[in-house]
C-alpha cells in the first residue's frame, strides 16, 4: 500500500500544479496519471501540440503572402513527417520538464487508472495496488465527446486527438463544429493544403463570443475555405470507398457531400463518472461534473475537485488557479477561487479573445453599458504587419465607466487580452485604461484607443457623436 498526505488524480495543468503546490507547502504528495506521460490532455493532445502546429500554419501563410512585401520564397514544400516530429519534440520536452519538477519536489508519480474504494483509498485498475490518502484532489479532466451516430470506427472520421496525429493531409476535410477547437484545426489543415468545409449548428462561429468580434475571422476564412454552413446540422455519415458521405440539414447546405476525412469537434465531456467517485460518497451529476465550492471542496470534506471536471469553462488556465486554491486550503491557508473573469482565446488566424462580460450577456442581464470599438485599419502597427482586419472593443458601465468586458480580434489577440483581464480584476474605469501610456506603435495600444472611443478623446479617428 502506498500512503500519501495528498493524492492528486490526473497530471494535467491543474493536477501537476496542485501536486507541486502541495509539495512546496510541505505535504507528502502522490500524483497518479493513467496515461504513459505527464501533462494530461492539454500538453499531450490539446493546447501545446495544437499551438505548435498553428505556428507552423502561420509560417506557411506568411510565406505565401510575402510577395506583398516584395519577397518571394518560391513554392512551399511541406514535409509532414518533419512537421510531426517538430510537434512531438516540443511535447516531449515539456513532459520531461514536468517529470523533472516532480522529482525535484519529491512528488511520487504513479502510472495507473485510479478508482475510489472509499473516502480515503483508491485502487489502480488492473492491479492490486492501493493508495491511502488523507486528502485527495480530483483533476481527472475531460475527454472528447463522441456522438454514437457518427462512424468513429472508420479512421477517416477523426476527433481532435486523431487530427493532431497528422497521419496525412486530406484533400477535402469537413469540420463538424464551428467552435474554438474545430476552427483551430481548420486553420492548420487549410495551411497544409486541405480544402476546408465548416458546418455549425448555431447561427455564428464561436457562439460564446460577440458576433462583431468574430466577424473579422469569419470574413477572412470565407475567402479561404470551400464552404461555411451555419444553422446547419449533420444528420448522417456513411463510410464508403470514395470517402465519408455526409447528409446535411440546413438552408444553404447541399443534401449530401463526400469528404476524404471528417473532423468532429463538438465539445468535451468530464470524466467524473470514470473514477468510482460514488464509492467515496462524492456527488457526480448525470453529465459527469463534480460540484465544488470556492475552496474547491466537494461534498466530502477531505476530497477536492478542480479543472474540467468541476464545470465550464474547460480551460487550462482556470484549472491551474483552482489547483493552487485546493492545495493551499488543504495545507491550512486561507484561499478561495474568486476570479472576476476568465479569458477565452481562439488561436485562429486572426485570433479571437474575450474577457469579462460580452455584449450579449450584458444585454440579457439588463445592464446598461457604453461601447468603444477601435478598428485596426487605423492602427499603424497592424498596417505595418499587413493585417488590417482586426478590432478591439471595450464595454464599460454606463454610469461609473468601470470596465465590464473586452473583446479583441486580430494578430496576438490572446496575448493582448490579459491587460483587460487585469483591468477587470482591479476595477479600472475607461480613464484608467485611456490614460495609461501604451507604447507606440503597438497592437496593445488598441485597447486604450477603444477606451478613448467611449470617452470621446480619440484623436487617431473621429470621435463618435455623443448621444443626447
């Protein structure tokens, strides 16, 4: 029997952060991972490999358009094996780094699928090994949602994990789902030479974001992709020698079409029902989510839960902050998860990022707000890099001027959004942002310009007319 003061189930960004923080605070920690390497979905088959491939796509696209700058690189030659090896080397370097950090902190790493026997014990599936613990942090994450109506037994029907393997580059690729994952993978395969079709059930891509923030992305990919079908659903898929025949139901879509491969990217499902949580008395809902309070404690006092398994948004940066809270509470510190905002980013081309409240949410909640929109066509930095399609939008309380949310679409939007997140956490108003001197020329100054648009102090454009 292995004994631990703190057991952490799952070694993704939330899991390893929880384990390392607890170890730093003096606890004897055991970290259990059911796969062969540490890092979870994010590091192995999610965030990191996809960003590596997106960087590759960016280089390909920039090379294609370099002629506009008077530079020609000739025809692009893609070595798919080389692309795959580059991605894998980055993943391997990071997983090795986590392993080294675990060793340095004396965190015991155990490989196996942990299932609860009681509120103080788990077993490793397929073995007779038992781990006894004082406290446990569940960081078991989520998995790709697979709809039974689709023939996933055919290798030409992929989920996001399959798509990242880069076995080949299909001539015609259908992406089912116009959310962040689907659009990021479309960005990659488009750059590598696939003809892309997107089908989305909702009326806009990335439906969680405001339509005007997504609009520059939609406008750009419409030029590059074969088709983008909104308000459309896939009713059937049939595998044949020629490809995957797909039946559509939607105003603009054909009744059927055949593709070389199909990527199904319709979301993720939490793993709450896969760890025997009921044996410990932990409440798990029918969807697999585990409820936790703002100390990340479940209904069982010595068991905590973090990350995807506790609910939306399923984002690594949420999980890491929850992880520190759980570890600190277990170690007797006063800590709680009380984030005012959690930013979201789509690493598409251009990127889309938003934080705080969206315009849709403020309208639904009946909150009166003022809006400042700055088009990047008036940004010297944006024009100098040949990208004028971007936009920055700030949303401010109509009475106090306090920032409520921000959305950005454009190059490096994912990096730029952090300023707005900090402003929300600090309770800044539009003047705090507008009067902060931003370096020029930069993309970051577009956030200040968005605030100036509301104030009416903008000089880089004509200020909007104030409502009487």
